[in-house]
């Protein structure tokens, strides 16, 4: 499981108070920060935005000018942004592919952990062997199965308490050319041992729980005072939260500890996002209007 590292820079951009953890969004990649800004402020408006507005917003969260320009250029090369020149100035619009990517990302971010999922008690179990020498293929398999929420309690063995993932898992095996090398079963748990032993071997839930608690404490210490500070806080909030859908297998509640901290973390995200939304959006409008004038 990828470790979530919260920033520990010396000073928070725009002086946002974050308790013992300075904000430091700039410690993330410029591209990742730009994606967050596009998703929060550009995509919903469906309007072109000047280069200078994007640079202004990225500078506010501590991204250096050169890195910001490179991030914009890279996203254009990837086909996510397209440019339109007006004299010596350039403005950017999301391509169809870029808009789709952000929309899918928003659905995953804002829908994550928002609904209680019932469980029918069935597990999907997959056994697939990939030779050690095929490290790239092994990495791709692990990345894609982990993304689907599967855990690996033993080499070559993958499990998930969600039989509905059968089609997606078989699709991954087909894409990687491993379907003929794999065996898969769907069934209920036979209590030969405590199911928690399997869960502990398949997923590092202790690390994930610590990250959720860390996030909740971090958010509680944030106290933006101005609209500019609120903009930075909002970007940081979304930027940090959008990592969790990649980390959390979203196991059924009956398989999780009674004090599982994800509930407090998602409440902290939802409440603060709603509380900061208007001020952050207003600050974006101010910057966009200044660039037009």
C-alpha cells in the first residue's frame, strides 16, 4: 500500500494555520496540484481560463512558476487541455478527454464512502502466477488489482469480499494477457481460522487507519481567515483526500474494527469542503476577473 505522506515544510503558503502540519501543497507534484485546481474551479464552470490565472492559483499554493508552466504544457501534451491564443495571451479549455477524466475523478472523490454498502457474504478469490523475471507485468497486475480493492494474503493469491468485481478483475487479467494463467472462485468464507487473520495478511489496515486519523487531525487544525487562505485550504483538502480512494479497499463494515476512523475522516472532508466552498470559489472569481481586466 502506498504511504500517504503529509507535508512538513517550514512555512504554510499564505499563512494558513494547520496546527503542527504546515499546508505545503507545493510538496506535491505541480501536475497533481493543477489537476485539483482544474477539477474544483475550471471544470464546473466549463469556461476557458487564462494562463496567468492558472499561474496565479498555483503560485498561491506554493508551486514555482517554471514548474507551473511545465505542468500546463504537459497536460496539453497529454490531450487534457487545449489552447486558444488571443494576441500574445493564451487561454486554456478542457478537452473532451480532460473533462471526462475530471468528472470521473470527482465522482470517485465525492462519492467515496458516502453510501453504506450491503454485503452478501461472498468473496472473490483469484490465483494468478507471474514469473519473478516479469517484474513490469507483476507491477501492473498489482497496481490494477489493488485499485479494484483486492488484497494479497499470499504470493499469487488475491481476494476481495465483493463478488460483483468479477467482471472488472477478469478484464484486468484479459488486458494483461494473464487470463489463461489464472484460476478464480466465488464463495463464502469457511471459518478454518479467524477471518481477521486473512484481512491482516491481505491489507495493511493499521497503516490506513493511522492515515485517516492523521488526516482528521490535520484538517481540524486548519483555520483559514481570508478568502485567499480559504482557497489554499480548499485545494489542500481536496488534494489530500483524493488519495484515499486509491488506498482504501472499502471493506464491508462487518469486517472492520468498530472504531474504524474513516467515518470521522469523511465527515471532516465533507463538512470543511462545504464550509470553505463559497469563499474559495469567490477568490477564484476575483483572480479570473483581474486577469480579464
